[in-house]
C-alpha cells in the first residue's frame, strides 16, 4: 500500500491523520521537523507527503523548495493560513493540494487517494513520439525540443505533454490543472500562467524566436506547430 509521510509538529493533529489514513489502508510515518522529513525522504521515499507550513525549524514552503531539488513526490500542505496568495505560492513551488486548518481528517484522506489515483502511471509509449520539433518520451518522462533535452519539473512535463498531444486545441486552465493531477476545485487556476511562463522561458533558451505555446485570452492555451 502507498506510504504517507506526515510532517506536523502538533501531535493531536498528526494522530487524527494517522488514524484516518491507516483506516483507508495507507501506511504512515510521522515526523515533527522538516529537516528530518527531507532526510527521511532521501533514505526511504514515501509516496506522498502531508506537510505543515508552520514547522518549528523551517517553513513548509522552504521544505518543499528543497524537496523539489531531488524529488517530485506529491505534496499536500496543511496550514492555518487561508489567504489566496499562500495557496498560489504553495502550488507554484510544487505542491499538489492545500488544506486549511481546521480540517476533516477524512477529507484529507480522500484528497490523498485522489492525488495518488491521478498520479498512477498511465499507459505510455515505449519509444519517443515526435511532435514536430518536439520529441516526447513518456517512459523516461523526457521531452526534447529541436534535439535538446528540456529540464522540466513534473508539472511542466505534464503540462507540455498535454498541449503537445492535441495540437491547436485550446485548453482551459481547469483542463490543464486536471492534466497536472491537481484538483481544479482548489482554486489554483491562475498558477497555470506561472507554469506556462516558466515553460516558455525554457523553450526560448532553445529557440528564441519560436512561440509554440499560444495564449487565447479568456480561454486558455494551445500548442501551435506552425509557431514551433
């Protein structure tokens, strides 16, 4: 069964999460410090992290930034802060969901199940699939552009892969979020713009004059082979 690493300094909250998750068949590890969790994830990688934002040593946001240097494991933030800017920052640095305290432990368990289901490996091509100047290798989770390997995060790979799969189709932000494995009801639609901005910057490093990702104001984004 999937293993969940809980990083939470309040024992009462951790206990309720452990009970709810184990009731759903998950195994769990509980740590109260971010530094301990980062070391543990390198030694014994969990399938998902539940990460409190307000930890005693370093913030959950900083911990997630460090985590993303070596792992693309899904992350759910727990926090007492509900401002939209915090939610946006959380997703931009690599979180998959954001739960505000107080919360229902059963709801958190349901979100864990939903994220892991969306993250489950899909049927992939055994060989790289060309898309114009792009070459997509789903098995290795790699995309080459004009022969150069792009350095992409998990979210960036999935976002670009979704666009490349259906050239000229206009995807809404909600549809692209679903492709990332992020629940659209969390209110993160605007952070798609940040991922697009990052993707465009990486593509311009390879082909400065090209604009393969097109913006459709009020609608969303598409991949245009004519501009690649």
